């Protein structure tokens, strides 16, 4: 990242917007650049790496659901925050690999640390689980509040968006999917 150029760009943005708060903004461009480096750290990460250390599932592994995962990402269209929660789930095939539960949270965090749209974020998470673990089915449900809907434009502060992505043999009518959705609601 070209930090010098990024700092100059923030300085220019503030000048172009005619912001003159010298007492409070003297160090703002550097702070903004550091914040964006952290916010977009997912571009330097491979989220799938968290799914590489696996264990063998038992013969009847059951359903794995991790609900209530806090997420913060940034809207690719307006560069405003999206704040919400995710549920990640999969049903391992007998003898197939499984991962530690914290690994699913790390996958969510790495994909969220990029510019996103909610639909793509859910697809990236579910696809990573499906591709890396080859389960019977996998899914990701995300419920979030979008800054682009709450602080600008339509200004709907109570608007909540929910998206769901299913892979493998899972369809919206599958019994596992019903359980995942119920767990997502319960964690809300």
C-alpha cells in the first residue's frame, strides 16, 4: 500500500469537501489510512487457509452450526459499514474432514475485511466451506444493518437485510436448512 499517496488522497478529499476543522483533523488523514488498512486487511489474507487444518469426522458427524458470529464489513458501493451477524453451518460426510469451530469465525472475519456486498459475502463463506471440506451441504445466513441504508439515501435506521446461501445437497426445503435458520434466529 502506498501510505503517502493514501494520506495525500484523504487530505485532498477533506479539502475538496471544504472541511476546515484544523483543531480536530490535523492527524485525521493518517488515522483514516490506518483505519482503512485494518478494515481491508482481508485482501492480504487467504480465508481458506483456516480450513486447511482438519480432523476426521466420526461415522455419524451430525450437523455443525456456529451461530451469532459478529461481523463488520464495508459496503463496496458507498464505503459505509455493514454490521451484523452470521451463521455458518455444514454437515460433514461420514469420514470427511471437519475443522475447529473457531476456524469458521476466522473465515467470516477474513472475507468481511474486504469491500463487500452481503450476497457475495455469504456466497464466499459457504463456498469456502463446501470447496475445502466437501460436506454434504453447507450454508451461510447473514443478517445485517447497512450504513448505506441507515445514514444516507432512504435513511431507514431499522432496515435489516437477511441473506442465505446453500451449497451441496442443501436446498431451502432441506431439514438441515430449517435447523440452521432456526439457530440463526435464536442467536439474534
